[in-house]
C-alpha cells in the first residue's frame, strides 16, 4: 500500500491478510519501494521519514500469508517509476534526463548493476516466491537522454527496440540467477509494438505480460486484441490487472465501489472472449494508494475494503450476485448498513474538511505498495 504500509502491528497485518484470504484472494503482489530493508550500498534507498519493514517483519508477513494459502509475489520497478532511487544525488547520473526522477538511463552499466542488486536482495528475502514482477511501465522519458538520442541515430534502431533491449538484459540476468522464476511485467510499453517486433526480440520466453486497465468502461474488444497480439508474438502466458481503489483521480478521497465492480465485470467479459491459445495466469486487483512516489495519498485503505470485497466476490461469482453481497457483508460485518449512504456521507464530510491538505501533511512521506492477486487456479 503506497504511503500506508502494513506495519501498524503484526496483529493488524495478520488480520488484514486473513481478510484477503477470507474474501477469496490467493496471492499478494507487494511493491515495497523504499520500505524494503536494503543493505550495503543500497541502504540509502531506505525511507528516512518512515521506518522500513525489518527483515523479521517481511518474513512474518510471508509466514502469515503462506499459512492461508496466499502466494507472495514481489514487485520491483526496474526501468520507470524509479523515483525512490533516482531522487538520491548519488544516483542522479543514472537518470535518462537530469530533471526527471522516474526513468533510468538504459545505457549505463551501473544502472543495470544497481537494478540487479535490488532484485537480488528482494528475492533473497522471498525464497518461496515462484514469480517476480519487474514493473517496466510508463517509461515516459525513454529516448530523451543524450545517449539514447545518439543510439537512435543508428539505422533500424527505434524506441521500441531500445526498450526491448534493456528489459531483455534484465530478464536474462534474472533467468541466470533464478532459472525457475517466472518474470511478470506491465504491458503498456508493448502496446504500440507490432507482433513481429516483439517476436523478433529475445524477450519471448523470458517474461509474462500483465495488461492493466482500470476503467469501468474498458474497451473489451481492444484488450482482447492486445492479448491475441501478445499470443501471436509468442507470449502466451499472460496476466491482467484491475483496480479496487486508487485509479480514479490523484485527489480522490472516497472509493466508488460501483466504479470498480464495473471494471471487474468488463475484465470478466475480456476473459470469456479469449482464444484457447492464451494461458491466462490470473488477475491482480490493484489497490494504489497514490499515483507515484512523490504524490500524496489519493484514497485510504479502510474506506476501500468494501470495494475490494465486492470486486473479489464479483470475480468469484461471475457477477455481483446476492450471494456475493451476503459474503461481503459477512466478511466485513456490515450487516444491513447501506454502503452507498456511507460513501456519500464521507464524500461530503471530506470535502468540508479539505482532506487533500490533511493527507499531504500527514501521509506523504511513507511508501510501499500492496496489490491483491487472484491467481487463476483453473489452468
């Protein structure tokens, strides 16, 4: 949970992980950012404004999760969204462009070495994990640096090949050190590539793309077409990512359950329209606490639990049936409470209290992102 980690007490961590399992999740995808207890030369990455997780706490979280049948998949950004790394002056020279904290320069060997050491330390503390997510979404400034501009002057070179060459390098490094580890990556940087461009790269067989679309009216046909393109390129194992919170606007205070349930209903339509050649691995229900490392919180987790519960049950039942609704009320203990009235009430009260300023003051300095995962168990 970006900006609001599960570190209140281990008792609370246990309670919320058990709730996830009770609601039907069978995995947790965790992005630690600077809440991970990096060591050695990487210790500088640890948050100074909020105590990072201890190694013992991370082990305890895994123990609790595995005791309930929840697999842990770490997510470590390796290309874009590296603000928590590149904000440090010691790593300034690794930026693609000097004024942008988010994008890593793909041409500097030290950058690859840094990323691989981050991955090594995270995976060393997750020995039971069978998969790793390397991020790689929204690499906005790629191609804008001077070294990239020079690289792009070579005949036949383009942004797509530049992206693929770097990610392939990272994926191969992971394969060498962890041969049996499945590697997942966000798909958005692949969307404009042709099937042949992807197929001709060395990325095929190394990664599994995760398509993300958080819209309540997502384009079903377009997402099916994208997934079929990846399949034809040789990437048959794929994931999708929905949202139960944190994807409406950067300043949203109260989660709209209906909006996120609709998003999941659309993904169910996508899944039902896929060809047999696509091996759908599962769906990650993302719960973003903020839009990036430098942003304030946009929604708080406690107010989003009803949305999370409703979305998970919608997936399990195929729609938000009466049975699904009863399960949600049972798990959350809401009984006959009218949740829509609660949402309207909190929206009104938060607008009156100017919550945006309060969130910035109290919560902007803590990190860590947690995403729920419902892995496909029917393959």
